[in-house]
C-alpha cells in the first residue's frame, strides 16, 4: 500500500482526508487526481493491454489465483483495513474476503472455457466455416462504492483482468485505502503496475475516467448511475450499472418462523443495512403476522451492537452521516403517518458518532418513504398482507428490482411465486444468497441497474464478439451474380433440409 500512496501523492494535488467512522480519527489523505492524471493512467493501461492479453488466459488466471491466496493469508490485516474505513464488524469484513475468494475461484476456472473459440452453424455446412471469437474491450474503468470497498471494487475488476483487459479503479473517496491495499497486493505477486491502477478523487475524477476508457462499470446510487449512463452514451462506449434497491422479503403462512425472523434480521442489518441487497421491506401473511412481529422483537433484543472484535458482534457503525440522517428521516416520516417503532430507532453516541439502533417498524404502508425509497440503514419495516398475491403485488410496486426473498415450506410454490417478482434475483428461505453464489448472475431490473455480474454472464460482459466466416470455395463458380445457379440450388436444398433437421 505504501508504494501506491507515495507514488500518488507526488506533485501538487488537492487532497481528500479519510476518517475512521467509529473514532472519527484521521486515517490518511489521498490525492484528488485531475483529468490529466486520469488520461496518463489510461494511456499507460492502453499501452500495457496487448502484452497482458498476449500473456494468455491461463497465465492471467495463475497470477490472479496467487493474488487471492496472498490476500487470504493476510486476511487479518485486510479485515483491519476494511473495518478501519467502514466501521464494519469482524464478520462483515470477513464475508467480503470470503466471497471474493470464492468468486476468484469461479472466474479463473471458468474463464478459459468462456474465451474458447466457438464453432457455429453456417448456411452451407462444410463449404463455409463459422466461428465466434472473443476479444477484450481494452481499458475498463471501474467506479466503486464505499459500502463493500473490497468486494465491490474487486469482483468485477478481476473478471475484466482475467478476460484480457487492463483496468483503472476509481474507489469511493470515503474508502480508498482498501483499494490501495488490494491493488498493491496484485503488484506484489507480479501483475504489472500499468495493468491495474488506482486513481483517487471525487466525482470529477470519475467523470474524467468515463471520458477516457473503453468501457465503464459503475456501482452506486441510481441517481449517479443515470449520470454515468448519459456520459457513456455521449461517447458510445458500453457500460454496466449496479444500482440501488428496495429489496422485499415475503413471509408466507407456512414459513419456518424462527428461520424467517433471524434470516430477515440478518438480511436487514448486514453492514448496518448499507447494502444494495439489504432487506428493506417485509410483507407477512396475516396468519403468521403477529407471531412474526413478536419473534422479531425477541430476537432484536439479543443483538450485539458495537465496534468490538469477534464474530459474535452482529452490527457495527454506519459509514457516513448521510445514511444516518436518512434513516432518521424515514422513521420520523413513517411515525408521523401512523407507523409504530417496536424496537430501536435512536442514535447510540455511547458507541460512536454514527451508530444507530436496529429499528423494527410496524403499521407501515406504501405512502411512507420507508416502504418506497431506498433507506440504506438498519431499519426493518413490517407490513401485514392478506395473501401471497397481495404480497407479490406490493413487492412489485417499486421503481427498484434488484433482489428479493420468499420464506415458505413449499419450495415448488416458492419458485412459482419467485418467477412473478420483478427482480434480478429471488432467493427462497435465505436473503442475499445470490450475493455469495459466484455462478449466478446478479443485477437489477428497472432503476436497479443494467447488466449482470458473476456467472458466465459476468465474464462475457468484458469481451466483445468477433465473427469469422470462411468460404472454402468448394463447388463455387466464378460469377458476378449474387444468385448464380449453384448458389440458388444450394439455398433451396438447405431450406428443404432445415424443415426436417432445424439444428443444421
């Protein structure tokens, strides 16, 4: 990390100070890099890209696997860096490293097969040969958020690298040192410095990055995602957006009550609710509603909140004041409209400036912001519904469509209902499960984003196709006509064959 910091801070730059959200102590400062700095970084990356591509997918995969093993061996230090910048718990920091470790395993093992040339069926088999090859875009830019500064910065970046691109990472100015740590570790294990670089700064730095790269990947708020899309569209470069969510949980009458309550609480309070796939609204069928609410309060009273070490701390600090203020606003607005706070709802300055109690709300409805706007805080609003159809209707009554969950003992029914929900993924009996399943594509509908990460789809997004077709000239005649007698006969013969053998 020190090498990156010293190199970046050379010269007369404005700087951005980074603070520990728990103690408010200064962690350090990073430069506010200019458009010229970004242009220079992209030029270096573009010059390095042919060499990186020529290295071959197996060698790229080997280096990336070595990187993830080095991170795993150094996990205590990595977790400390993540926690220092975010206020997460030990468990939250470990989850980032563990999911990233599994994601790398998936990506580096699948990339060679995904990149393999594919043979396709031509119009005239044997006479024509048809292939599809895959080529990297070149230089990929990543603008990443603060809530998961390791996983959200690296999961897509690694996919782009193994597919043959060079990359420029612009992390959030709130959590840049986690990115410094991760990228410096890549350099230490042998990935060339110009192949993967970090540029630090604010929105101006991010805008400059969009103006230079060949592809932009953005993870963050919907409002900023729309700005990224417009800027990318002006340059006609491809982009993907992983944006906000208002993710619902539906609890049916036949659900395992304790599993539903504890799973919903975990899903709502992971990273103090500061997750795009955080549970932000709960719809419970009337037959189980009272018992669900009672159990939720019982389990909420067992939560451990604080900045202590160990996996038995359930929730840590929020990362910045904006989320705390929004949580307070959503609670006060809901209460003014008739909602009731059954647990929590207050700041905990005794624990740290940005600690906020997990909050359980009932008597909520869709006139309230807490049920319609992204909160990004530790709030669990619970609404009674008459049946599953009512729950599906309300779950789909949203501008967002990122993730969802259904609790039921009837797994087949759960899957049928899942197909009716307007969301990029739906898990049954455990929220956020797709987040830790590298083989499944993850991404949103509606205002929750464009494109997918993870799975084969997440690898393919970072390459473009090139079709190659060869005419062997077998049986061909020299002719100026598009339809010489031999070609015309061939077209008619192939049409007849396709009626019986459509797979040809």
